């Protein structure tokens, strides 16, 4: 018995077969946003600079610290 394949999946398979260069463009786009080196010192500095927020900062009766 054959597995179900949606219309969108079959459409994308057909388009990627017609345009194989899209895979390289997709990889370069992903690398632009996601494939980055993590600077642990900078990440720790951001965490240390975090200021806790009050539950509702617009309340006039909320004590400001």
C-alpha cells in the first residue's frame, strides 16, 4: 500500500526537481540566520544585565525597586 502524500508535498517535490538551485539558496538563507558561532561571554553578559520586570508596571500602587 502506498503512503499518502499531500498535494503540497508533491508540488514541492516537483518544483525542487525543476529548480535544483533552490536547495543551495535555502541552505545559504538558513546559514544567514541560524548557523552562527555562539559567544558565551557575550551571552553571559546579556543574562547578567537582565532586569526583572514587575507583574504590572503601570499600576500606581506597585512599589518600584
